[in-house]
C-alpha cells in the first residue's frame, strides 16, 4: 500500500498527508500515453477544506511573528531542497502535463528564480520613515501579512506557477493553501512537500485537491484573506467576482491572444526559431504563447515570412516528453485535444485557409497520446472564432499588414492584453511599438517576453482581473497590507531654534 504523500494525490492538512474523502475521484494519465495512469486523486470534502483553512488560520499568528530573516532562512533551505530534487520535479511535470523534459526543466528553473527572489524578503518588507513631518511628529509605514491566502494555478505550468505564488506569500508572513489544477496536480503538491520539509511550522503550507467546487469553498471560507488565480479569462473573471463578493483581495490572471509582429527588416533566420518556439513550445499551452503571426510589408515579403514559418513548423517532431529527439509535446488530455480539434474545424467552416493541418497527426509508437500537430491558418478575419478566442493549443492565425501602424492596430483590437512581440532591427520602430501597444508585457526580438523574477508578470485588459500582477514587486504588494504610524512623544518636541 502506498503511503499518503504528495505523489499519491493526498491532501496536506495540519501537517498530515491524508487522502481526500470527497465525492469525485480524477484519474491523471500521461498525456503521451493515456493508458499510463500517473495517479488517482480523490478531491477533498467540504470538511477537509474547512480543516485546512482552520489549520492555516491557527498557524498564522506564530508565523507572522517569526522574524523575516528567520523566514528567509526557511526559503534558503527550500531552495536547496528544490535544487536537490530538481530532476524529479521536472520529470513529474512531464508525466502529468506532457511537456518536453527541456520545457519542464526550464519551467522549474524559472520557478526556482522566484524562490531565490523571495529569499531577499527582509529588504523588501522595509517600510518608509520621515522624521519631523510636523513639529515633533514622526511618521513611518510598515508592511504586514494578510493571513491565510489561497493559490489556484492552472494545469499548463503545474510547478512554475505555484512557485510564482507560494514563496513570496510565505516569505511575507502569510500561511498558504495550494489547490493544484485538477488536470495536473502532483508537481505542485510535491513542491509543498519540499517546502514543509525545509522547516515550516505545521499549517503554514497546505494542499487541497479538487475542482471548481473545492476552489469556491476555499474562496468563500471566512479565514481566507486573499486568492491568487491563473487560468482562462472566463474563469479568472468568475473567481474575481466571487472573491470580491466575499471581501477578499484577489489577483486573477486570464488568457491571451498574443500577436507576433514581423517587420520587413527583421533578421528572419534568427527570428523564425523564436517564432516557432513561441507558438508551438509547450504545445501552445501557455498564456504567453504566440497565437497570431502578423507578417508586415509588401505581398512578397509577407509570403516569405509565412512560408519560412510554415516550413519550420513542418519540421517539428511530435513525441513523448522524455524523447530527446521530440520538438513538440502532446496536449494535456483527450478533452483538451478534442476542444482544439473542434476549434480548428470551426475555423475551416468559417472560411479560414489551412496552410498546415495538424488534426491528423499521429505518433505510431504512441497511439493513445494526446497529440495535435502544428496548425496554421491564413485568410483569417477578426470575426472568426479562431481569431477571437484563445484556443490554447498549437494553432496559429496569420494576419497580413502593410506597415507597422496597421500591425499595431491589428494587435490592439483584441480584448486580451497579455503580450505582443516585435521582430525588427529598427530602433525607432521598436520605440513606436513600445509606446502604442496595449499589452502588459512586450518583447522585442523575443517570442516569449516572460518577466524575470524581480519584475512582475501582469497583462492588461481581459488578461487580468484585479490590481496586482504576480511575483516581483507586485507579489510583495499583493501579499501584504500597509500600516502608517504617525507619532508624537510629549517632551521630545523639536525646539523652534532646532537641535544644537
């Protein structure tokens, strides 16, 4: 019998790993071969959700009172444990999510960057002081933790996105409950297990498994003060509204329709690999994936960009995440594959032209894998479903523009605002692009402009609900509240003639 641990799909409640006793059990299968069951995870019951929140609430006062340098020491130990278990965590991501091993390793490394950032929490929690703001009066501010906070990450980065949330939340003095994505829930739980092993007191971190109903119970719980969510825009808006209705602080990051603009002067041989990586890396299952290629210039230049892009996409090799020769991974499960294929079919029915059709892609050695080949549409207009909606798969729409001004107009008309990238050798063009694009994260000659740990990840428009991005300064701001103290001590007033 397998012991209750993170890898068995157990919940961590009050320092004890326990199986869920809710009504629903979900089977996690390897996306490359759905005959391989990774784990069966039974969701937490309402009573278990309440117990986890109560344990986190009970642990908060002592953890809040722990000096920030001592909290940082736990973060340093967590960093060492994560480094020591780096390969195991990355391979777990491959098994439950399907990523190529190189992609999984890269995502864990970026998460580890956030842990290292959080290790510097003492300096980030420093307030501000101004003496003699009035005669004999001093004023200063301090940052204090919120209490119990909940993190709800998506399936596409089951290790990295929990690390966007948990290290900073805990470093700031909060207690943290992770509800991993139900489609890929083991890697996040493993991270919590390692964090607990680093020396956190009981109840400071918890894991609760489940779907929508479990998430809603966590959000509504009286002990929970804040919620961090990443997922589709529809669900992000729902989480935002629910959390706000219960008086919670909330950051809810949503979806995207990221444009990649290629100007006529772009270095095409160097740009094509970046374009391919942006659009088809992680099978297009990331909120910074390029999903719209905008070829700029005369017809001949547009065709040259598009033809080079299509040819490079044809050369991608589908395969298992542990296959070193594979360059395109499967999507996460059969339901996601079906949804992507339906979107492609709808694009054809609405009149878009398929330049590359990935619907029939197979890997002979893996007949039960969730594979979708690279798919590229031309003749797309703004009213089509494939242009309006986030497909979240290896599907790209091609647009054509005569100049940068038209390309910027095309990019800005989407309701999303996560990222836009420009490929050019022109400084003036890059500056115009930077000033006029309506998105939160911009790339210049980069296909995936993901901010590093010390900057904040934050989109615009329907790509985010709430006033805070995640990690970096926004992360510290989200997980703390400000208190301003104004004080006067009678008998210690500054003399009118000043101090001698």
